[in-house]
């Protein structure tokens, strides 16, 4: 069952890592194909994390919490994309560079806002499910009280 958790949970983690990596490097044409490499590396890491877990529930817990943390990185990837797009594509020597930069900033703000919305809710869902799955059983100690002598 740990291998199944590694394959399925690692796939979810790898898709999120590929999305974050792909968005943050989208404005750089020299980084084409880097998302596929990040996908396979993240999937292998997810599989290793699941196999080294003591139980299948703990494997799911680790992978879901890690997926939640990566989901919270989605808006940061949008901000990095916006900054690299402005640096690479806005030419300051043209007459309309200010309008071009303002348009890129407005568009980048919308993209980052959407990614923040999606990333927040995905992160909350993954973290809540991850914190509820694979918990150790709660042990309650009850101390007996001695009767008072009157």
C-alpha cells in the first residue's frame, strides 16, 4: 500500500511541482523542457518518501502535507513569472515602455491573484486532509482519585 501511495500521491505532488516550476520559468525560453525534468524528479522523491514511511497512512500524510505546501507556492510562481516577463520582454528604449510595463504588471497581478485563490484552497484542502490521515491513536491517561476521609 505504501507503493500505491507513492505512485498516486507522488503523481499529485509531481503535477503541482511541474505547474509551479513551469509557471515560474515560462518567460524564459531557454528553460523549455525543465518542467518535465522537475515532474519526474518530484515523482521519484514522492515515491521514496512513501516507501520510507513506517505505514501507508503516514506516507499519505507526508505526501498530502507536502502537496499542500507546494500549492501555497502557486502565487509566488505567478509573481516570479511576471517579474521575469517584464525583465525579458519590456524594452526601455521604445516610446511605449511604460504602458507595456504597466500592462504586464496588471496582467501579472490578475494571474497571481487567480493562482493565489486556487493555491490557497488547494493548500488548505491538502493540509487538512493530510493532518487528519495517518494520525497516531490518541492515548488518554486517567488518573484515579483517592476518596477523601471525613
